[in-house]
């Protein structure tokens, strides 16, 4: 915002002024807030079922992960299935929608 206002007015503008102007216009910065997820929540805490399990071969334990990648014009979703033993990505799929179909297309061979 500082760079934009400096380009617009040609003057250096202080942090407090930028904060005040953003507050007047109802603008807020977009960044992860503190405590975005609360452990337990409504569903409670699930027990860790792999405690004490000796993971000693590939494809014994796999996990799925969805990561949202922010871009200039929107968000991309990356879905991956990861092997815990080798820590390699077995299969992955990329989509620009939040639909579940792209997760279902990602099948292990």
C-alpha cells in the first residue's frame, strides 16, 4: 500500500497514515491470523493410531494432503498422496477449483 500511495502522490507516506486510511476505507491485510485452527474443536481430538507401529517398508502407510497455493489471480489446489516410509509423493493432482472430483481422479497405481 505504501508503494502504491507513493506512486500516486509522489510523496513518502508514513505507516500510521496508511493504517488510518485503510481503516477508513474498510481495507484489511490478508495474512493468516493467529489461532486459525483450534485443536479439538467441535469434532474432538482423534487418537493417534500409528503410535508404536514400526514403519519399515514402502506402501505400508500413506497419507493424503491438500495444499492451497495462492496465486496472483486466485488459488490452486494441490492434492498429493505421500508414502511415509520413503517420504516420496506417489501421485498428485492440481486443480483451480475446490471440487472433490480432482481428488478422486488421483488414484494410486
